[in-house]
C-alpha cells in the first residue's frame, strides 16, 4: 500500500489507508499448526462507502480471536469434532 499511505480509522477498524478501491494487494495467509489459510483481498479488506479509505477487516481482541464471517466467505469449513480437527478449503459460494 506504499510508504506514503496515510493510516486512518473507520468505525471499529483502526488499520486503514487512503488507497483506491481497485488497488490489488497480495493475499494474506494465516499460519496454524499443520495448516495455512490463504485469503484474497475481498476476505480481509473493507472499503468506506464514500470511497478512498480501505481498512483491514480485523480488530484486536483482548483474549479470544475469531476468524469471522468475512474471512470465512467463499471457503468450505469442515469441523471434525471426534478428532479435534478443522478443514478449510477455498470454494466459490453463491
């Protein structure tokens, strides 16, 4: 997003930049023990309705972090409770 991007806040999001809406950014990857979750920008960036401000769609939590709805969109999430495992794969959902 560049060295000259201005960091702003928008609502509850405090990691925001003044960048164009259509600016392409690299994928983001969460690393877990034995697994990776890679996301395209539509799963981790939000845009102000007025345009011009782009925010990381995540916020700090004092104790428990959640991979929320926006990050889960277009992913199939499988819960294997018997074996205490989770499976995640990209999938086009509509």
